[in-house]
C-alpha cells in the first residue's frame, strides 16, 4: 500500500468520526457529507509531509474550508462566520486524527475546539485570567461569530491558561501540555 493510499484511508475514517454531534443547525442539510468528502479529497496530500508550523498550516486549512462552506452556501445562520465554523470542524478533525501514531507529534500544537459549552465552562471556572474571560464572555452566547484575529487571540490566551493551571492548580505529576488537555478540566 502506498503512503497516499494509506493516508486516504486514515482521512476517510477520521472525516466520518469528526463531525461534531451538536453541530446540527449550524450548517444546512447535506453539509456533513459534503465536508466529509472535502476532507477526503483535500487532506491526504496536505498530511503527507511533516507539519512544521502548525499554526500557519492550521490557518490555511481553516480558511480553505471556510471558502468551501461559503461557496456551497452551507452556513445556516448568517451571523455565524464561516471561519469560526471551519475552525471547529478542522479542530475536531485534527483531534480525532492524532489517535494515529504518525500524527501524535502534533498533540501539543492542537487548538481547543471552541463552542458554547467550552466558553460557558470557562466562565464558570475560578482562575484569574481577565483577558481570556473578556474574550470568552463576548462569545459565550454566540460561539461561532468570531473573526480570525479573535480566534488567534483566544487560542493564545488558552496556552497561557495551560501555563496557569500547571503553575497554580495542578500537581507537578499532573501537568498538561496542550490546549486540548484543557478539555479534562472543563468537563
């Protein structure tokens, strides 16, 4: 089996498992299958080489999926940004993808998938990080309405929260290393 064929199988399986369950109503009918097909068509070649700068790679993937969602008119609510919806989809896909050993090196770089539940749980947590609280508060009831610049700010602040929890909350033998690890503290 060739590498590209192997990657196609990985991407196909990952695409079927990564569509968020509570994402219904955010995209029009047919979007789930179309986005699975999009991942299957676009991602094998994009995952062939080592991803060196994850944030740059991620931004390109989110922007490309965002254009696809716009071009196909899949957005259900015009107040939601296709960038925010795409970020959720790419992040969920990448979170599923790291179960494969060859992609685990990306674990520490992954972004936390953002949605209403994540924002509301951050607001309920007791920690002092006012910048993140203010960003999160602005989107707690409209989680898919942020622009790319705000998304970057939120993800950067989340890395600071990782540092905060490691320094102030978690014991030394339970340190977290990724924004994805924040899930266990939020749920």
